[in-house]
C-alpha cells in the first residue's frame, strides 16, 4: 500500500533560532535557569516563525475507535467501555473534560470507528469509518481504503481548526484494546522486541499480560510476509482512531501547528506519521512519559524528552491537557519577561 498522501511536512526553518536564543538568554535570570521551558519557548518561536509566539485557540482532539481483536480478551475491560466512555466525554464527566476545562482547551470528541450508533450528537464529530476494525488475529484490521479514509478524517478536522485560528493541537484517544494495537505498531516500526512493547494497558494482571502477549505473537505469526512500510503496518494492526490521529499529525505539521503528544497510543500514531514524514517531529511537544512500559522506549527511539513524568496511564489526552500551561508559560517568558537591559539589572560579570 503506497501512501495516499503526498506529505508536505517540511523541516523547521531555523534561521530565527539564534535570535530566539539570544532573547531567552537576555531575560533576567541565569542562563538556562528555566530549564525545559527555555527550549520549549525556542521551539514555539520556530514553529510560528516569530520572536513572540502565542498559544492561539488551542484544542484537544480525542479520537475513539474499537478493535476487533478486543473480543479475544486482550484488555481487562469489555469493548462496550469504548462507547460508554464516549458518552462520558459528551456529558463532560471524564478526566479529559475536567483537565481541558482547567487548561482552557476546547475539546473535540471524534467517533473514528466505535462499535456503537450514537446518532447525530451536537458535541460528537462523526468520522466513523466502520463499527470497529476487524481482528488482526484473522487478517488485516482494516482495508486500505478504510485506512485512507481514517487518515483523511484526521487531516480534515485539522484543516478546519487551522481556519479557526488554532495553532496548538493536543491529541488523545479512547479504544478498548488499543494498547495492544499500539504495541504491534511499535514493534513493527521500531524493531524493539514485542515483549518490551507490550504492557498492562488498562490494568491486566500477570496472567492477563501473558495472554495478551501470546495473542500478539499469534497476530505477528499470521502475517508471514510482513512489511515495514508504515501504511501497510497501520492497515494490518492499527485502529481507526490511531489512523485518524496520524492523519491529524501530518496535517498539523503541514500547517505549522504545534502538536502536543500524549501517551503510548498517541505516540504509536506518531511512529506512523514519523515514518511517513520524519520532519513531523520538529512540530511535536511530548507532554509526558507514561507508566506504560513501551512509552519510555518509544520516546528513546524518537530521541524525545517529555515535559512531565507523573506515572500517568489514562490516555484521553489527559497528559496533553496537563502540559498546555507550560506552552502558555513559555510564550509568556518570551513576550513578557524583562531583559537585563530593559530592567536595568546587571548581568553576570564572569
């Protein structure tokens, strides 16, 4: 399966970087004293091409989808929890609702492929490709045209958001069984051993974890002529919500938006986007390091340093919501903090 998208993700133009660094270094503080916040400010300035970046109309996009393999017992929860949690999102009662409100983030919930009929809902974006994927234990999780549709749905929502002035996009997901899908994607795209990619997800005990790994090994064995081509891997093992996220990432980078990456599943979508367009990393801020064991290895593979390490493992975009104030603060440091010169403060003499 060749890419249906001619990606136009371009590496950042770093011509402004020396000026941004001088601006940061000239603030009334010792060099480097604000740690990661300083590098974040420079990155935001480069993405926006200005010495005074701003967070504009930020959103978090939560994509939901079901996985056919979930019926084989790869999760501690039944598949119905996916649609029940979507209802919770729509009612405003989930963790992502609370944290998005606190962070001043607008929330978009997208049905990328939930095994449930919601009907027309004011707060739900209908991007349904099908009522869940097929089981990758029996063959490909989706058909190539379904994968293309899910990718395009992600791109379409980002184009609309950009027209509305959004320049920062947090990403989240919901889908029972999607840590298993993410582990398979991670293994195929990084060559990290499967057992190191596979974690407890929503809280499997030791026996459940062994069963999950056995099922994932079966899934790999059922694809003897395995490809490392990212869209073929995504079609074989991915979920509609993961594909939609990958499409959203590509479109956001093309539009010079900052992408706030959540945890393990969102980073698996990034592995797909990165394999298609490596420069997408220039636009990514990594919100946190998840407790899911594979996430640390994903971050190491991408040479990424997360802002937070709080033992989170919920998903939903909760880490992205928690990280957003850091982006606002980084912009404020550049735009509002006095320099030694403007404040009349003496600089370090030696």
